[in-house]
C-alpha cells in the first residue's frame, strides 16, 4: 500500500464506509433491543439513510480528489475520515459494553480505524499534514466516544437527533 499515491488511497474512506453501512443493514432490531429509549426506526427510511450517506461519502471524496494541492486533499479527506473513525470507536465500545455483536463493528472498527490511522501516518510521512493536525482530527472521535460512554444503554444525544430525523420519514 505504500506505493499507492495518497490521492488514490483516500478512496478507501468511502469504500470502507459503504461496507460498514451495508453491515448495518440489519441494525434496526439490534438498536431497539439495546436502547430501550430509542424511538421506533422505520427500516426503509433507515436503509435509505445508510445508502444516501454512503453516496455522499463518494461524492465528497470525488470532489476532494479534484483539488490541485495535495495538502488540501489530505486535510479534507482526513476530516471526512474522522467521522467514521468516531463511529468505529462507538461500535467497538458497544461490542464490549453490550457483550454482543454490534452491527457495523467489523468494517467501522477492525477495518476503518486501522485504515484511517494508516492514512494519517501516510499524510504525516509525506508532509501533507503536521502532527499537531491529528489533535484537530481527534476532537470529533473523542467527543463521540465520551458521549457514548456517558450514555450507557441510552441513545447518545447526537444519535437522538439523527434517529429522530430518520424516524420522521
């Protein structure tokens, strides 16, 4: 993978995210079982959301890949990658907290997190970002992780907003 140019590697972000969303295809029953305070999630609207967010990832990476400046490509794509990275931490925590398979954990945690770390490593080693930029990248994933831990078996506040939105369809 070291020989693949960084601007091509960024395509791993939406590809892994798509597989993560497909892994979540049957998350709705699990979600209702582990979060007693969750509103009922309409399966069709939820699946539309899963596909739409995946398509958006491909559109964003396609637009980032047209930037002429490689540093801009790295910064933009790594900011985007921090979102599924945070989601990976969330799924990993749920795996241990609920002591059961959390749909999405394989592609988000065991594949997505290592790929994001590798992309950060490559961006630093190719001098596309500075090491201190990793602190900025970590703000969202740390926030998500703290929120999930604090919520326990309740739907985290940021997820309530999303589930309320998806439930409105």
